C-alpha cells in the first residue's frame, strides 16, 4: 500500500525520468480530493484504523488495501472535477466513507484519472480479498455503470474477445477518421508506427476519438442439456464408411411383407438366393471363411 500511495502522490523519482509516462510540467495540475499529502501519513492512518478495529496481521501477504482507478478519455469534454467527485461519492456509498484512505486525481499522464485507496473492511471488520471476488466485483461494476457512468454518457467496454474481422473494421474506422479530419499525425514521420499500433489495438483510439463501433456478430445459439445428450455428434470418416456399408447391406437384403415386430417376420418365398445379393467384398470374405474351415 505504501508503494501505491507513493506513486499516487508522485514521490517516486524514477517515474519522473525520460522513460516514464509522467509529464513533469503538468504535475501542478494533479489534485488531492481526500487524504494526506504524504504517502507515509496515508500508510500510518491505515494501520491506526486497522489496529483500532481489532485487526491483527497474521500473514505477510495479507490484503492491505483495495485500489480503484476511474478514468476519462484523453479528449473528453466532461467536467473532470465533477465526474471524479461523483466517483468518490459512489465509493463512499459502496465501500464506506470511513474506509477511504486517499483519493488523488492525475492530469499529468495521457488520460485524466483518479486513484482511490480503500481499506478492505466493512462495518469495521476486516474482509480482505472477499470484497473483490468475482461476484461482488461484478455487482460493483454494474452499480457504477448505472449510478455514475450512464449519467455522464459513458459506456462500459466490451468484455468478450475481438475477432480479427472486428479488429480490422475498428482500425479502419479510426484510420478513415484521421484521414478525413486531416489530423497532423497522418503527415508526421511517425505515422507508419502509429498506423501499425492502431491496426493492432484500435479500441483505445476509438475511445480517445469518441468513435463508436457496433458489432454485427451474432451470438452463438446455446443448446440445452437434452439436445446435447441426444445429438449424434460429429461424424468422422470412419463413421461415414460404416454408414455406407450398412446402407449397402440394407439395399441388398431380402424383401419382407412386413417390418420386424414382436410377433415375428413373415418372409416372401422367392426363387432368389439372398446370398447372391450380398456385396462382393462381403461374399468373398464369407467364402474365404468357409474354405478356411474346410467347407466347400
């Protein structure tokens, strides 16, 4: 947690170098919405609360805090301060105001975002990672989308995998927009590399440019358990050969007056020898077996 707080409060000097993604000239635009100005104080406050609530650390890898990050597209025209305050109010309601340790807005990177550090507790009782298991986490996502994101015209990203066809369509949508709008990046020396990156990962560019893409992908029909158990399954080449042999025998079989039933079969009397109607490979096999047994 101390490392996370140091990052949020910009106390890690290594992140300010040329290899980092932080614009030092925009550090003054960052804003602390809640909590101390120094990471050590945030960490001390957390331990004081846990100790006061009777929590005693038992493992080295115990969950110290939960961090939520709320972001906006780089070109968003929304009131950033109002949006991030709405996000913080939602955290108060969902996680408990007494559990929120720190909330810091960053405007010194590519897209504005807000880091919120939260104690993993509820009603002053330590719950650890139980608060972010799949069930509770999905409920939190749904609640945030309904209570905050939708009110600001934001939508949740797709969680399913993207097909190559969809990726090509999305990248082409971005490229066409940049060409039509005569974006300066198209004329720059780095355009070939930017274009390649757009073709590989078009989702971020769609969000940054405010473009929307509607997939025409049809959902796969789900079969019931009864349909699965009674289906014939996929036929292999061996299955097809067996089926062909059965059909051939059926075509060459003797003719009957009636279908087989529980009372027996009444066969027509004909002058045709049924053995002459068998397929030749089967007849040769039968003759070979008789000869091997000494029967001629």
